[in-house]
C-alpha cells in the first residue's frame, strides 16, 4: 500500500535481537531509529514471533528487516509471518564484526543507524 499525498508512510522495522553483539546492536539501532524518526517508524523485535510481526506490518507501506548476521533471524521470523520485506540490511555487511563476547560500540550503532535511516528515506 502506497502513501497518498500528505500522508506519512507507515514503516515497520524488524530487528533480529539476538544474543551476539550484532544481535544486541540491531536492538539498539531500533531504539535510535525511533528516537530520530519519531512517529514515522514502528519497531518490532523478531523475538516477538510471527503473529506479532504479521499484525505489526498489516498496514505498513514499507518493511525493513535488520539482521545482525548471516543467521538472518529477523528475516526468518518475517518469513514465518508471511512477510516479504521491502528492504533487508545486515550489520555484518555494513562492516560490523560478529563476536559473541564483544560489547556493542557507539560507532557501530551510529554506522548501522545511518544506513537504516538512509534506506528508509530512499525513494
């Protein structure tokens, strides 16, 4: 469904929310996107499950899935919900190294947040 003139697009961001640094990173990016684009984006964690994801995207004009790594947890949960994302990004493809023991760094949050916002604002 496309937004009409004067109407804001309904955008849903699905993040993987895994246990590794890149999974935790996607969750922190979700918070940053909500803060920087208030009222424009709805965020749901993949761990909410297929039913919750399907409900969240029911009226969305665009869906972006942010996976942390090649495990594609967010994309898999979206698929289980019957959701085909408009956009898919992966933290590891944006230069973030997966390390289960590493802490998430601010510069990593900023890098991925900027990529998500750029993807959402692209025509």
